C-alpha cells in the first residue's frame, strides 16, 4: 500500500479519541492531513492527550447529536470519517434508545451538516456483524441478518449514508471485520485482545462454543483502509460498500484461540458450551482488494504479541480498568445522566 499524501486536506474524525480513532488520527497526521478530533470523551482523552501541541490538530469536545456543534466542526472541511457510535451489543443493550440516538439519528445530523458545508467525502465505519448468522461466505451484495441492537443500528445507518452519496458528496461504507490490536485507547472487551491478555496473565483462555466463524482485522490495518479511501479516486469509492479484512483472517473462534495461545508462549485453551455466541459469518474481501488494493499487513499473532508485550513490560498494568471496556463506561455515563436528570443523553462516543 502506498503512503497516502494528505497535504492541504482537512479531515474531521468524529470519535477520534477512541480505539480506532486514536490510531487513525496519528496515521492522518503522518500523511500530512490537518485533523479535527471531535469527541464527547466519555472514555477519557488518554488516547489523544499527547497530540494537543500538534499545530495540525484541533480538538473539539461536543455532542454529535447537536446540529450546531456538528456544523461548526465541519466548517471548511474536505472530508469526514464517522467512527462515533455506541459500539458493541453489551453497550447498546444498556439503552437501545441511546444507541439509536447516537448510531442512527446523529448520523442523519452529520449527513445534513456535511451536505450544507459542501464536504466532499464521508467515510462511515460499519461492521461485518451486519451479516449476523450465515453458513455462506458473505460479500457486499449478500442479505443482511443483524443479530442485536448494535448491528441493527449499523444497518439503518448504512442506508442513511448511502442515500446521500452523490456526484458532489462521495459517501463510503466500510464494514470492518472484528478489530484487535493495541491502541492508544486500549480495549479489552474485544475478543482477541481479551484472550491475548488473559492467556498472558493466566496461561489459560476460555472459548464459548468455538465453531463460529468470524473475520478479524488489526486496528492499524483498519486505519490504513480509511486513509486509502480518503485518497482513492472518487469514482472508486462513491456510494460503495467495502468489507474490510482478509480471507486469511476468516477464522473459527477455536482456531483463533489456538493461534493466540501459541503466540503468547503457550496457554491452555478450554472449550465451554454455555453462552455460545449466535453470530457466525465468513466474509469475502475480494472487492476491497481488487478495487482499492487493500491488503492487511498484520496478523493475529502480531496483535497477541503486542498485547503480551504491553502487559509484561508494565505498559498496561491491569485489563480491568473501566476505560478499557465500552459497556462499563456507558453504564457509568447513563448512571451519571440519570443523577443529573438527563434521560437518554449521549455524545460522540468513540469507537
């Protein structure tokens, strides 16, 4: 993949302090983009705290549902990367109303503002989880079968985004495989990261079921895909959906667990048949490879090794910190909102 050159281009990353966002903004800065990080900082600002002195960075705290805030951050902007969302079924299930407000209604707010401000491109972060449960290999034309609130809201939001794509406003949907890997805002509610950490600390990891198929993608590679879309010719990405991942990382959960156990130096894999995850899908990534030339550079072993290194070197002292888990942070946020008498409140929650 060629190094992108964003010299002179201004990009707003909604959810830029989050798991993927904090990686992406650094990738954009290294590629000479000017970046506005728009985020409600529900998970804190540790992911981007060291960027405050960069002259090509503007940090804008605010609520993505607020039309005035969105309009102000999109002023004189070339492109938007929309990562902000309540992410994951556990977090979304805490308040389906809030999840719909942020993951669907706020997307409409962003699209309206982007059109008015004559933004040229919008990249929307969706998920391969929209395919739900299927025994077939799913491509971008396959029927969707969302299982849970999170994937249901992503299906709705995709339709809103694609409906707005035009000759003047190129909108693209990226359906990411399940992310993993070390980030500036770590997450240990993601299966590969959790397994890597537990295997390192306890030398054992539990797999519920294990026969379910799932596609995986390193967070750095997901960042690369976003930049690739920002720099691709308009005709290649406008109105398009791309599954983002690789055929090699379509894996059964049991096989993924075995890779992790070996990568961290040896751990016991224990199979549990209770609480089996209903999601089961293999995904085709032919389109993103053929059209955009996307090819992931990192593997599950890379991700497991970097998590193990961070733990052994003391960079990460505990994986139980609340900020590493979306569900816990959304629960805290909802509790605080109820105490203040604010029902269903939310913000530009970072992916």
